[in-house]
């Protein structure tokens, strides 16, 4: 059995990282803290989410069905 039933569900893997990135940006923004570290970390988390979603899709789509 596939770890994900449908390849379109692979996006859920990436969405987790994008949500974490949004929280990572929102909390310091509401506190009034602005640094380049926060922007860099948020950017990396968002792109990590995109990369993880693509990787999960490729792995699921390329695996054999059992």
C-alpha cells in the first residue's frame, strides 16, 4: 500500500512546512521584532515545504502499487 493514497496528497507534506514558516514569521511580527534572520528562516521554511511536496509526489508517483 502506498504511504499516500493519492499523489495529490503529497502537497500536505509541504503545507506543514509552509504553515510553520508562516507562524515563524507572524509571531515576531506581532511582537514588533524585525530582523533579517526571521526573513531568512521564513524563506527557507517556505522553500523547504515546496521541495518536500515535490519530493513526496515523485516518491509516491514512482513507487509501484502493491
